[in-house]
């Protein structure tokens, strides 16, 4: 007997889901039944931290994920952005529609949201709970029936995002600057940052200091690494404090973040009733911050889960939105068949 022929995947109602952070973007295209049609990873896209070309890069990543799937066949697309809250939502939505239009995805089939809800849904804890997210940015949000009730932080790298990768990286290089300038204590972080920048920040000898002043060497290197308007690049220094736990300066940076995370969750749910979903690179990656935060939750008896990505939540949302669109379309068709007027989305 010959092998049964594989039935081709139905791509005429594809779903596009995107988890878009300040540092990287992950996009998947799936059938409504969950079969993977395409996937791509690209640069981050955040109006505050990713730079002016972010949406051009996002369009390229979307095109790669779609592959041979025509944009017109996307039943619904959910793009969940870091930094797409009310303060920036209209601007992000407009830029997203402009990026998607050349791909053939109509704006009426696009939902732009922040990355909070999809990360929470990815945890699979139901519709009530708390999201503790720390990636490029950081925020704590409590949900009831999927609606955000209270939040702490998530105010961006300039005003907050305590414990985020950008915050950790910024605190790290600030500690190094204070060490070099004798405004702060000596720290092993200076050598570690120097190694990452291929500079001898301590003595300026091997290799010889490019400027003759290690403080100026640090400034010049960071100017090249983290151009103005793109602070997400600071996140590459975020892991360093966790590698030198015996260093008092590094330990203080970590302790500040850990205390903040535990305190914000406690403030939003002092009765320990709600499960917590931990998300974002800082909390989803093994390390002292994740370990000590989860140990604190376990000591309190607080339920918690960790998710590596918000993509599963974005796929859930895209499927629900596509079903809603279909239902509205069917209702409109019935109205027309009965001589009525079509109503609803896209009417």
C-alpha cells in the first residue's frame, strides 16, 4: 500500500500573532486549528526605545513569517507591542496599519494591543490574576475578567520600568561610571563591562586607552552601542550583576529589583488570592532575580507560573477575534438575505 497523501493545509483563514518587545519580535502564522504555517524573529519595535526604523524592520519580519501565505488570507492579526498602552496606542496602531498595508492585511483585521494581556493569557491561569512582566520594560498588572484593574510601573525607561533589562543595564553602567569617577564604590562590574566593550576600563592599558581617559572610553563606547533614542541596547548589560553576587554593588542592584517585584505583587493582591504569571526575559530566564522572586512567592504560598513568550496568548486572542469576525459576518449575511442592512465590523 502506498503512503496516504497528506492533505494540504488550509491557508485561506490564517492567523497572525506577534509578540513584539523593545529588543526582539516573534511572529507566527497558524491555521485556526493551530498548525504552523510560518514563523520569524526580528528586531524589537517600541516607539520609546527601539529607534526610528522599528516599523520598517517589523514589516520585514511580518513578510518573512507570512512566507507564501498572502496577506489577504489573514483572517485576523494580533500584534502585541511593548509600549502600546493608552499613551502611545493610536500612534502604534497607525504605524502598524501602514506597515501591514503593503502586505495585503487590511486594518479592519488587525488588533493592536500591548504585550501585557497576551503574556497573561499565555500563562493559562484563567481570566483573573496578576501579570509580573520584566523584559525590556517592566510592569505589574492585576486582571479581573481579562480587564486590567490596577497596575504598577510600566512607565518607560525614562520614568520607571524598575527591574527591567534596560533598568538593570542602566544601573550597571551608572555604577561603572561612578567607580571610574570615584563618585561611588569600586565594583567588579567595571571589569565585566570593559570585557563586553573590549576595553580595559580599570587601567586603560591592554588595549591602550583610545582617548587616554577610561571615563571617556566608556562614554564613547556607549554612544556607539546605545544611540540616542534607542536605550534598549542597554539591556545587554542586564545579566552582569547576576554573575558577581559577592560584589556589594551588583548585589544592591539585584536586591532593589527583587524587592520591587515582590512589593508590587503584594500591593495588588495582599490576600494571596490571585495566581501570578511571570513573563519577560528578566523573569523567564534562569538567574538570581527569577529564583529569588519565585522563592519568595513559594514562601508566601502564592501560585505562580512562568511563560517564555506571549505568543500563545496572542494566538488565543487572534483565534477569538477571527471567530468574532466570522460571527459578525454571518449575522450581516443573514440580515442582507432578509432584506435588512448589514451591521457590525467591516460593514
